[in-house]
C-alpha cells in the first residue's frame, strides 16, 4: 500500500516550475517531447483501460486480461526489447485477431486528446527551437502520425518510435540513437516527459537536460468520483478532466456538473419516449428551455418532434379558479412558499395586491409581514379579504380561462405526448391535464422529470404509469428525495433568460404568453450578474454535451442516472468551499422574494440572534450550502439537514 502510494506521488510529481522550463527551452537547440501522457492524453484513467473499452465495443469476453497476458508474453519472448502491436497479437489466445487489433487502434485514436496543460509549451518550443518527438510505444509510426494529426500536433522535425529501432527510452538506448542521428551533443537537447525513469533519469545519464511533468493533474474544480471506484465513473471524470476549459470557473462548472446531468437526462428521455411510442414532446417553460435545446442539438427532434410550450403554475392555476373558487379549495392549492406574504397570495389568485391596499390594511395585514401558508385557511382576516375580492377574482379567472383555452387549442394534444420539466411534485402535469379535460381537449400525456418527490404520489394520484423521474422517482419507487437540500441551486441552473409566464393575450397572429419581467434583469435592461453566470454555466454544459456525444464513450459507458447526476448531487449535498464561493451569494427568487442561495451571517452574530439563524436557514434555498458556509469545516451536513427537516415537519 505504501509502495503504491509513493509510486503515485512520484508519477504525479513535476520536477520544477513552468517558468524554469521556459528558460530551459530558450537555451536549447532541440526540444524533445514524449508523446503519451505528455503531448497526448487518453480519455481513460490508465493506459490498459483502453483494453476494457475494446472489450465492450466488440463484446469480446475477457479481452482485457487476455490482451495484457499477450503483451507480457511478447515482451518475455523478445528478451524485454521493444515490440510492436503485431508482436503482441501473435501471442493473443483467441479468434478475431485482425478485428481486435484494428479495434484497439481505432479506440486509441478515438480516446486520444491533446494535453491542454502542455499545448502552450509545445507551441512555445516550436517558436524557439527544433522540436522532435520520442516515444516508447508498440503502435506503428503511421498510427501515431494519425493520432498527432487528429490532435493538431504538427511542426516537429522528426518522430522517433521505439518499436521502429528496437531501442527504448526506458533503457536509455533510444536517446543515444537520437543524438547520433541528429549529429548533436546531448547538452543541446532538453527532453520533456512524464515517466520518472524513462523521461527524467535516463536522459540525464547521458547528459541530456530533462524536465518531468506530472502524469496526472487535476483540472476539475473538485473530486467527484465515488470512493467505491466504479470504472465508468472514473472514465467519465477522466474525460472531463482532459477536455474541460479552466479559463472561466462558471463555464467550467457547467462542463463538469450541469453538462453530464443534461446529457444523461435527455438521453434517458429519448430512450423512454421511444419505448413508450411517444409521437411528440412538449418542453415546459421555463426549466424545459435548456433541456429542449440539448434535445434538439443531439438531433432527437428529427425522430420525435419537440415543441416549447409556455406554461407556468400560475398561468394554469388561476384559470382553474373559474371552475371552483370556493375558499377552502383555493387556499389549499395556493402556489406560494411555506412562508409567504399578501403580495404573493394575491398574485397566486391572479390579482394585484396594490389595487386592494385599503382593504388589506383595513383587515390589519401588513405588506411586509410573513404569513404561514398552512395557516391561511383558518385566518379570519384572509377569509374576510377573500369574500370582498371574490367577484373580481372570478371575473379575472373566467377571462384568463378563455385565453388559456385559446392558447392550448393551438397544440394537438390528441397524439401520444410527453411533457418535460425539471419536476418535483408533478403539479404542472396535473394542472395541464385537468385543464385539457375541463375544456374537452382530448389528450394522452406522459411526464418525464429530473426528479419526482413523495408529494407527487398525492398530486398525480390516478395518473399512475404516466410520469417518471430520472435522478430519483418517489412516484413509482421508494427512492430518496435528493433535491431538497439544494433545490435553489439546481433550479438556478435550468433558468431560461426570460420572465415566468403570467397569462395569455390575443394578438393578430394568435394567442401568446405574457411574461413577468425577468427577475434577473435590472431596471436599465441589463442582465444582472446572476443571469450572466447562469448563461456561462449553460454554455459550459452545451460544450460538454457536444464533446461527449462526439466521443465513443457516450455509446460505451452506462450513462445511468446515478453516474450522470453524481456531480450535481455531490456539489449540492457535499459542497466544497470553492462551490460556496461560486454560488453562496447568488440571488434566488422564490415567488418574487429575493434571497441568497447560501450566505449566512457569522457564527458570532447568530450566537446572540438565534431566531435570525432559524429564519435565514429557512429562507435560503441551498440549506447544506448555508451550513457549510457558516461552519466552514467538514461535517456530515446531509445528516444534519435531514434531522433539522424531520424536526421542522413535526
């Protein structure tokens, strides 16, 4: 165990500062680069993992072990001198040798990517010296030339591959050959590579200056891979580590976290709707906007057409009051937070509280005070106000019902259809289906969501089999709810950069949605920092989807919900301080109320203001983030959150 730890440390060790390397390049006549794990990276954790990918690609049982055994035998039979891929396969025990060898070469090609950390150094070397490439490798020279061309590595003077000369860097003989071939002294070259022995020690033995780079460098913002060491998880993280752009922390976050979730979710949707025989898919505003863009970018809309439908809880809920405006029904279904205010209550009823200011103040309700949603139904003041506004409420609901009907009639719901949203309780699906039934529009709707909470069992009672969750599904299974500790964080990532749908208006071309002002847009019309951050996160997510979809890994790895949701869940439920700094102070709007995702005051302050701690924790929309930001040390925050939630629900 200690030996393995030390070997790993040495392997990832770098022999000096980058500035020192640039100085050495300035003084050198020739700069030599190793290729694999120096100029090129493989999108798998270990070189031999290529064989595992080949095994899956061709469905060749035990290929990984048999391929390793063949290479061991080939090296032993050749007295440990350098060998070629042909030598290796001459000792392979099995059939389809030509197919396996070709597949291995193809997989090497597909999994290769340029080492972003060395790319600038290579370009600098081309401008200041003669560049050569030296590699200990069993692949043929023409294969390696293809790999270099694919990754836009060009401009070097000569390429030396060990199996062409029967000499290696590991023995030191290839370095001597290179010096003789170029007719130069060893002190005219600096060699750059990742192997401690082959690239650092051995060239120094004959007078060549050398610089060792670390084989692995974490380029991601944090570690996401589960300690269980699942192979597919490690490969996904290796792919991200090799390809992610680290020049913008929010674009990077989108690539690392939101991108895998969106790719996995959309691919799952597509697989599910094809199995179900769905004919069209409606993406629900606003969370469905980015999901639709990913769906369309992957070309899935060519098979199952996609439609963006502008609806919201408010735009569907208020028109339904035209059918039933009884006080108990209305109060039990208000779409407001647990702790709300009179402005939010009126908005949920389709009215503007400012138009009824006198009535509200007459009943001793302050616009600034918080009201508990669960207590509204028994609040005599609210009852009196409701009686006074009932006529206005009913008239408005009837008007909005007509405009909603006109809007929905523009779509054909009679086809077997899917609706897609971020999810949780299923209230949008229920409201849409109930409304369509009320206006006698034939419909056949199935819902697909990132997650479904336990509340969905009550909300969608009677629609069993017509809704599914991706990351967790409490509607169909006994899953654990995952989103509650960080609901504001995940919802922020899905925002369309426009306001929520308010109601519908008639135009000369048809009925369209009227939106609320975008909450993340300043009065000047300029987007607030939060909106720009979300835009950059989504930009990174799109980049991941494009890169990953172009890789053979997207077809070979499991891409299951556990794996593709893992990064989001890790950030939300086990945040590092880098995540707190990125998102803690971001504003989140909950029914018009603006709060920070996770920005507590100091421990010292809360020591003297316990009630404020309770309120701030309740108001924040990333509760585990809030606790981490408050205490700043590693604690079992997920367990703490569950305990606090259980007590709050008693």
